[in-house]
C-alpha cells in the first residue's frame, strides 16, 4: 500500500510553504499519496496543485490575520496584544467554532491511514497533529527567535514538540534552530525557507538605465490592498520632486481593473493599460512580474507579509508605512522589523498621513544614496531569510523519515 502524508497549515504563508514542500515531495517521491487540511482560509495554494482537501474550509472575516484562531486562547499572555477582539467576534459569528470542530473531526478520520503528518504554522496545526497519535513533522514557520531573542512557545506547543510522535522540528531560520537546540529540543534543524524557491523571474526587462526602480507591494487581500496602494500613490508623488524614480507594483489577479479605476479616480490619477499616471509621475502595474520586480528593484515599499520577507531574502532594503489594516498595521510592521532586522525601516506608528509620506519619501531618498547600508541589507537578507532550496531539502528529510519509520515498524 502507498505511503501517505497529510499536510496541516493555518494561514496564507503557511499554506504556501507547505504546498512548496508538498510539490517538491511529489517530484522526488511520486509514489507517495498526499493530502492537506488548510485550517485558515480556502487553501488556494493546495488547490492550485490539485491536492485533495480532506475537510471543511472557509474564508472568515479576519482573513486569518491578527492571529484570530483558537491558538490565542491557548496563549493568554499575548492574546490581547496580538488579537483584535472585534474581528474575533465576527469570526465566531461566521462559524469559527463549528468550522474548527469539523476540521478536527476530518483530521481524526483521515490520520489513521497516514504514515506521517506535516504541521506547518504554530500551535494549532501542532495540536491537530499531536492529537492524532501519528508521527509528525513541525515546521515553525509562524515564529522566530528574532522576534524577542528566543521563541515564545505556549506550553501546549511545547507539549506537542516534546512528544515522541514529533519526528522533526524545522525552523524558518538558523538562529531559531540554535535557540531551540540550546533549550533541549534535540530534533530541531534549519533546512531552508521554501518561500525563496518560487522567485523565478520571467525575463521581463523593467528597468530604465540610471533610474532607481522602486517596488510597491500593497498586499494581496482586498479591499485593504486597494487602500494600501492608494497610500503608495501619494508616496510616489512625494518622492518625485526629490529624485528620478520608476515605480512598479505587483498585483494579485483579484485586484481587477475596476479596483484600479476606482483607485485612480479617488486619487486624481489616470488609468492606462499597464500604468497609472498623474502629471509627470507614472506607476506601472503588473499581474505576472512579481519575481522580475523584486530582482530588478533597488528598494521596496512594503505593506505585505510574505512578499516583504522574500524581498529581504534577495537583499533589498524595505520601507514600510503603516495602514489602517486589518493586516498591515503598525503592530504588524513593528513585528516585521524585529523578524527581518536592519533591512526594514518603518515610518510612523499610526496609519500613514501626508506628513508620514513626506518623511517616508525623504528616507527612501537617503537609503538609495547609502551604499554601505545597501550592502548591509544584502548580508542581512542572507542571514535572516536565506536562499532557495529549502523545499527540496525538507522533502528529502520527509522521505528519509518515512524510510526510518517503515524500518522501525517492520522490526516490531
């Protein structure tokens, strides 16, 4: 009978990382059967690969941000700091409790046929895996020792990680692995960060010689991304008098022409095929050039999560401006600075105003003239995020573990 692996994850970034590992696993061990249970959202990263989803999924009002899930109840020290109670109430009334119960039941029904589970995220998928009684991997993609000097693990998460069922603990950076090993989590390793494996440029030439390219990353969830991009348009206007620059934004398919037309009208810009314009300032928009923009840009204006991490990994300097949320608020931006280090600068502590944008424009001008700092960003990106190859390395580790588990079973 074919061996089977079940992937558990709880968020957009977690789904992406897990799906990349799953894809690499299928490439090196196509005989394996794989399935997934995305705990937050619809699991689009898995669905694009045609992977079986074993239980119910739903897009809740919070979108999975602000740590709105049962994990916060299990970590009360940080719950009120990290959570928007209004969003939580909306999630509950939209079916959060019933959804979670349905997902637990689905995992419990499916897991007895699995040889291994892969829990990607934080305490929630760890608990889902631990309660099955089956062997599991943990990829702690949702946390890092960079946040507070050491990983803050709720006791229930530690209960899961110290279980004999936990075959391996994988981290998103080497610093976190060293921290956990020093604290007695002996099965911990850093094998790479899979999100760096998807940055393959298409070869589009975007740059104009001698003119810095500034990338605009407004995020992926609407309508917040529309609001964020509106702030970025105002920032482009503030930068233009200070220096020549070209502006390119990467948009998700759901950011339709209707959204762009409304955005342009609201801010006094004119929408053209492929770009928006206001006086002498032009902002180019793309649906299929994310990697090209990141590789070719000189600086990133970021109001996103995973995309900013990828930009840091490529050695780019990041300037963040807080928005009204629900995802990209000052709290989120400040956490990104702790996670990603000196590559990231945040301007302002409240949703950006005209004054904030003027300060951000001046900072961008300064950074682009600071050669030593730009070199520091390249070194910092290698340390904090690393390069490609993580998905394949983790997939090989899974195959190795499956062989060992099979050997142990045959000896019983």
